[in-house]
């Protein structure tokens, strides 16, 4: 994690990874997967009773309290009895790994109860429980065997939360731990590596990796060496016993070349839909109400824009005809982070040297596309030469910083740098006087406001500056449903229909070249932008892009 991110976000506890069925964000603990979801994941992997499961091996890399392994054990026993196989010969059939000994004991107790309930003799139960479970760090444990199934729900935790030495060891071992990757990425990589040639991986975990920057190395691995047979997006309802802030998906992968991928959208608490998916997969069909077939999958590091076949075709067509937003002299950036806004964001009439105060705009200052002046400034700790100021030359500012020295020095950037009073980001004062478009980080639609050159943006705003465009014309295009279509295709979907308008997604918006647009069209777009006539902007944008039709897509129209 960068200094900027460490200071913006709350301090992380340096610990081993969170264990169990899944970790809800930064909350340590176990969240259980719903029984019908467990059943579906095992079914999709092909771990079913009418197969000779005694001849196969199942891996669960983070077994938590045993939701998956308990069901798997019951299926294994039923299969062994059907095949008249001695139960004591099943010691190698399951490997359930858990790093935390107390959690492991809870999982063992769950499986023990399941086996005893199935009529397995106590002596055999104890033998199997002792054989099946491994208390170890899955990412570092030396496995000699390979597996026919890998199932479960790997832990969710940012790698920056892990002790530095362990971080380094993981990163050296797993190339997919790229940038600010979540630990589940490495769990997917290793589980895939441990599969037999005909093996299947069936996981439920966060879906961020399929679209965002940190998932690109895993996407390349998944598309070049493996195939995705089934991908299930959980659109609403929780697949977990508790309501957690996660964006989960279920996917089934195998080695080999891509044939076709079934993509489904279901509610996490809809057991009937889960059963329909399993039936589809078994009979080789697709329920059109909840699923689609993708005959072509994504290449290399491409984000998986799983919005529907028609949407993907339109997206690919637009990507092929137009350049990205930053192809010319246009730049997407994020506003300034200070690490201590209560200290660095001050009233504009604060009694310090006026040259150190720069008017700042925050997300809350923008209403219906208009920027209100909150009479607020950010303290600029850098000179026009880009270097940190000599604080002794600004006695009033020095006195103010000394009053708040404890809060300033608590920031990560202050601990790592002798320049204890600097803001995380360097402030470039010349930006204030430039026209720029401001876009909030989280919104239902592309909310664009034009700053004529009065403010410096705060870090909860992205800004776009350009030497190519009339900013009202660009603002109009970016305010349209066409531009939103790109973000909707690429970005993380949040609860309530809101989207993350992060720089990595904004930069992928395609736009026509300014010179390709007729003067009359540009003038009409600019006028509609000034008047906030979004219906007109949507129509004009389709004309600018040469689109006869834009597929329908659901979004919360927060532009009004």
C-alpha cells in the first residue's frame, strides 16, 4: 500500500491473514456460507455421490468452521458405501486446511458430528478427522499430492494487513499478488496449481479481481492456462449467513482451452435459482431467464465485463472504433489527499500566510452540477518549484502546525519522511486556475461538474483536464448514458446500484476525437451540458458516437 493510501484509510492491524469461510472486509472472524450455496458449489465442481469419490481427492484451502468439508464428507461416505469401499481407506480423499487451530477444531467437531450422524463408527470417525485436516498456512504448506477438486471460500483480506515479512514471502511465491491484491487472489492461484489435469476449482469469493487493476495478473493466468466453465454473479441477497459488505461471485475453472462459458445472475438467497444453475450445467442447457452462453471469453489481462452478450458486443464495437479518454492531451487524476483533513482543510480566512492557502472543493460542495464555495482552503506545503517549503519562512503556519503536531506526525507519510508536515500528495498550485471537470468517486451515474478555474479538488473527487477539448463539450459527452455505459461495464457494482468512478475505469472510456465532431454538434452538446438537459445529451452523445442503439442497462440516475 502506498503512503497515500495508508494515510487516507484507517490504520491496519499487522496480523496473519483472516481465517475462515470468509472475512468481511477488515472484520476478523468467520462468516458461514449458506447451505444451498455450499451444495451448489460442490455440485458445480462435480463432487456428487454417484461418482466414485473414494478414487478422487478434494481440497478445501481455508475450511473455517467446516461448512464445505462437512457436506463433502457426507457425500464421500455415501459414495463409498454405494461402492462398498471400506471407510478406513478414505484418509487421502479430503484435505481441509486451516491456519488457526481453534477454528480448525471447530471444523473438526462439525465433521465429527456429521459422520457420527451418518452412522460411522467412532474409531473410523477419529481416524478420518485426524487424516483429513491440516493445520497450516495453505500458501506455504508443501503439498505433495494433487487434487481433483478445489472448493470453498478463501479469506478476503488486503495483503497490506499482513506482517511485512510474510507479505514479502507471499509476493515472492505468488506472481498474482500484484499491486494491492487481496489474499484470495493467491489462494486461487495456488489452488489452480494443485489441480490434476482434469481437476475442477469451484469457489465463491469477491468479484473485484475480474475487473480491477490488482486482478490483471490472475486474469492472465486464468485465460492463458485455464478455462472458466461457469461464472455466477450474485446480484442481490446474501450467499452468507450474515449480511456482509461483499460483492461475491461463484466460478468453476479447469485446465485446458476454452469451449464456452455459462454466465448466470442470481440472488444469493435464492435456493431455487441455485438449483436451476446446477441442472443447466448437468444437462448442458442454459436457463435464458438467468443465464447466457459466452462462446468467446476474454483474452490475457482484459477485464471480464460480464454484463451480457449484447452489451459486450456493443462495448467491443465502441472500443474498436474510438480511442481512450487519455489518448490525446487529456488527463484523469485524483484530488489531493492530506492524511489529516481536520488539520489541512481550513477556513479560507485562517490567520496564516495567505500564499499557503488554496481554495479546495469537496464532493459535498457540488449540488446539481454547480460548485458551491464553502470558503474552505487546503494548506499548500509545497512551493512553486515543487519542493517542500522552508517552514521557518512562514511563522504563522509554523505555529499552526506545531499546535497540531501530534495529529500530523501520526500519519504514515510523516513517519516515513523527514518532511513531517507535508501533505500526502504534492499540490500543484497552477491546477487551481485551469478549467477541469470534477467527478465524484461514488455515484449512480456520471455526475460531472465544470470548475472554471477556482478550486483545487479534494481526494474524494476525480478531475479531468484537457488541452484538446472544449470542456463543456467533453463534460456533455461524459455526462451521457454512452459514457456511463463504459463505467457500468467496467466498474465495481455497489449496493443500491451505485458505481465506483475510479481513475482506472474513467481512463477506459472511449471518446471520439474533437475534430471529428461537427461544430453544430459540439455547440448543441455544450448547450445541453450547461442546461443539464440529460435526455438531450443522451441523444446527442449517440449521434457523436454514431450509435443507432445503445443496449438498456440499469443504473440509478443521480444526474438529476
